[in-house]
């Protein structure tokens, strides 16, 4: 026979189950805007029914339900969507860093502008053009302009090289910061995994802790490529190629470990520093070295006096004047330095020019960082060579070879280098964008490549942002809290709670009648 108080127990269980459902709904509503929170649901099951064994078969039902039980509270989460989101998040972060770095390089090179290399080199060639028109020893204004424009050009190279070096150092510092950030996430993920294991070992679901752990993994995926593997008894996170979390143990990463990452912010910084910044610093070094010493063919005009010790292949010389060209001849010089040494300064007797550019560290290789104007030229404008002709002058019985006043053949040749093709890659191994070309043309090709790289990175970042948003929308469509749906559930569970309470109230009235209102006839 069923218990008299059976229905009270059924009502009580209903109240407890619906109260659990109401509490869970309230948890969802209050966390509707919490980052990383996953909607939770209560699983309700009918309780195990009563069974009445007996010697004789009863005509009454053999089983009677025992109400409802809240068997578990679980979070709504799709692990495949998590994987998709993290992969897209990692890709987008990579391109975001690259786009930021390339934009910074664009700002450093600053083309086109009044302070750019293109402007400086154009003004430098123009200064030589003006000197060819006014090479007089009595008016040094044109030489002053050449000197100042040369200083401006080298300082522009130096400044850009310095800014790129600072950018490189800043990126290195950012890498260290991001590595520390990743280690912080790894530590938190490991600690949460330990707590989750303890809680779920007792049979509960650590929903909120799992949400926190997944949010940390999402944040870690922005720093580098992450792979998560979870089984019934183990949780593993692989960051790049390193198992940073394995069960209850964790491993901190180093900058060396981070170098193995292929995607994410950290990989983006490594690629930005070691590829993009290094590439454009190298191109600037190639331009500086080519300007000073790069091979370039010029045409030496007839009448030029070749300095002693210089050999000009296939040259025709005046038989009456040693060293004087009888006809124009093509000759390959070693950049502006090589051409400058074919002319003569204003010194008496006639003195060939020296290297126009030198290195600040006395090395043989010119770079954007070490190129300088020769200190002799800075000290005395007369050391700028502009003439290629000399004359023999006898005074007081002394014969001297002097520079021919008013000749600006060398200045005109140097000005003409603006249209000459330099050899930017003499050994075919320095990574130049093109083997030959004008200095301005090569500079424009570098700028064009930078613009193309920046535009590509920006497009990939924008595309990645859309993919991340799409993946997140898919994930949110499954896991996020819908206030409309929760309000509907709230009303549903509230009515069920009230109905369960009404069952107890009805049974109370019945028992009151049974106990206090029956068996009193005849008293």
C-alpha cells in the first residue's frame, strides 16, 4: 500500500527541482553579459518509481512515480566551435601585428614627404647640378648647398636606420611581455584544471570554472597557436610545440620556445622583427652602400684629365698631354665615391678628390646607419671636387698644375647619376629587389613593396576580423544567454514551482480532513 504522505514527498521533490531550475535561470540572466560565460541548463528526470512486491497480484498499479529530480546542471558548449574560433583568432592576431608593424615602417620611411629619402636625394642631385653651373673658387655658395644637402641626405639615412633599430628593440620588448602574459595564462589554466579535477571528482560539474578556463584558452590563442585535448581523466594544452598544461602539471615557455610559434601575436612579432623590419633595414643599407660605392657606368668627356694611377680601359689620350682624354669614353666607377675621386678640388696644386662618403665605424661596408659625409669636406668646402680639367701655370719661374677655373664637368657627371643605372646586387646574393636601376627607381620599388605588404596585411587582418566575428557568432548562437528565452523559462519554472506547492497544500487539506474529520460519528 502506498504511503499516506507519498504525494507530499512528490510535491517536495517538485519544489526542490523547480527551485534548482529557477536558480539556474537566475544565474544565466545575471551573467548574460559576462565574457566567456556559457548558458547553463538543468536536466530534470523522473525519479525512480516505487515497486510493491507481494504474494498476491494487486489490482492496483504496481508502480507509482516519485516525482522529479534535478540530476545535473550542465553548460551548453560546442567544442568544435571553440576550436574554429581559436584558430581564426590566432590567424587574425598574426596579421594584426604585421599590419601594425608595417604601418609603423611606413611612418618611419615617411614617403612622400619633405623629409623623405626621395626628397633628400632629389635635392642632393639638384645641388650638384647647380654646382656644375657655378664651380668658381671665389663663390662657394653652390658648394655650401652641396655640402648641406649631402649632410641632410646622410642624416635622413641615419635617422631612418635609428628608427628602425628602435622599432626592432620595441618589438623584442613586446615579445618578452607577451611571453610573460602567456605564462600567466598558462599558470591560471593549470590552477583551474586542478580545481576542476577536484570538484568533478566528487561528481559535480564545475561549469563556472570551466568557463573561466576556456576564456583563458581563448586569450592564449590570441598569443599563439593552441591545441586542446581533453579526456575523462586528463586535460592537455599544447602551445606551439610545447605541452604547457598536461593534467595537473604546467610548463612555462621561454622566448626560445615562443620562436617556434607559427601563428598568433608572438609569432607576428617575431616575423615582423626578423622579416619585415630586417627586410626594409636591409634595403636601406643596400641603397646607402650603392650610392657610395655601387657600380655605375658614366661617360667621361674628352679633355678630362685623369688623375695619376687611374687606368681607363679603351681610353684615347692626347699624345701631347699625358692623362688627357682625346675622346669621350665610357667607364664604370664605384659609386659617387669612385666618381668624385676622378675630379679635382680647389687645392693648389691640383689635387684629386677623396671619398665623398665615409663610414662612421671605418668599415668597408656602407649602411644607412654609418654613412657620413667625409670630415675633410665638412671642414673645407674647397675639398669638394667639381672640375675634371687642369691647366699648367708658370709663375716666377715655377710651373704648377692647377684646376681649370670655371669647369664643372665632374659636378655635371655626378648630377647625371640621377638618371644612371646602378648595380644594386653585384654578387647576386644581397637580397636587392632588382639587380640594376636608377637610384630613384630603386627607392620607388622599395616604397611600392612596402605599400603592397602593408595593404596585404591590412586586408588579411580585416578578413581575419570578419572570420573571427563569424566564428564567435556561431559559438554565441549556441552558448550565449538569450534573455527572452530565459524569461520564458523563468515563467515556466515559476508555474511548475507553484503547482508543486499546490500539491502539498491539497494533500495537507486532505490529511487534515482525514485526521480531524473522520471517525467522530457517535462521539
